[in-house]
C-alpha cells in the first residue's frame, strides 16, 4: 500500500480528492485535513470505508509516537538536616570553625589564617629585634645626640644605623610590610658593618652574635609558618640582644 494511490473524501463530500500516495496522506493528517473518520476508496472491496476501519492504513498514516513522561521527583536526603532544635549558627561560631577552634574542626585550621598569623608574629618579632638593635646603637652616643655634638657623633657611626632602625620600626608597626626588602638589606648591612668592627677589634663572640641576630632578622621576613618564625625570632633576639649588651657595656 506504500505505492498505492488512494482517493479520499469526507462523508459530506460527493466528489473524491486524489489520488494521494501514503506520504501525502501522512502530511494531510499532520495538518488536520485527514482523520480516522475520513473515507478512502478501498480498491479491494470497491467501496468507500473509514480510514479508522483499516488497521494497516491507520498505522501507516497515524504511527504510534512514543510518549514522553516526566519522571517523578526523586527525594534525596539532605546532608545537613534541619531540626527544630538546631540553634542558628553565629558569626563567632563560623570564625571559630575556620580557625580550627571547635570540636569538629580541631586540627583543621584554614592554612591562609595560619600563614597570616605566622606572618604577623614575624613582623612584630622584627620590630622587637630592631628595637633591641637600635638601643645598642644609639644609647652609647646619647650624650652626643643630646648636645648635637656633630664631631663626636662622627666617631659613633652606629648612630646612623640606629636611626635607620627607628625608621623601620615605625613603618613596620604601621603595617607597611612592603619594606621587607629594606629590612633584609638592613640585616645584611648591619652584619657586614658590625662583623667588620668586631673582627678588627678581635671580638669573636660579639661577631657570632651579630651573625645570629642578622640571620634571625632576615629569615623572619621570609617564613610564614609558626615553627620557623618562632625559631628565627628567638635566634634574632638572642643575637641582637647580645650585641646590644656588648655595645652598651
């Protein structure tokens, strides 16, 4: 019947339309011009019959289309179930969780927070080290400073280094960590200058103390974890403290 030419008409019509092939009949059905009650001329019986009365023709003109169904909503269990007794989470609790200060997050502190705290410890350790160093550099010349005796100050070159340390202390206390490269330069310069003075005078222990203090000062601007910063801070404070004690006494 795929190649058969078929005539059709409605019950109200007396004249037939056609002939149509199967593809044309499907197109007429899609546009609503042909339905199951439309009559077609059956050449086998030589009679007009409804399209719906011929299962084969009906199946070809109106093929069964697969119906799409929307699946039922799948209910999924929540990871965090709300309960009537659950108290609202406060900002302090959220911060405590991020910092690893709660029972659930103990030992799971945010690495960025830990690094920021270690860096802050390093910055204030540098401030304290420079303050100790400045005391040993300036106090022996305090009388010349008070009298503004320039010729006498020329014999105390460490005063200039102490003034530079005071400048760094002020800026770091204000949080200007962009000066860290300058602090590293100060650590290298201070060690070179002090090491030269102590070596010329034959003072071995102050020279070693200056090396330890400058190393600790330098590394405190580099490390951002607790243990290295703590070790470097202690090394720097002990070394520069010993140097200042030697200079003052």
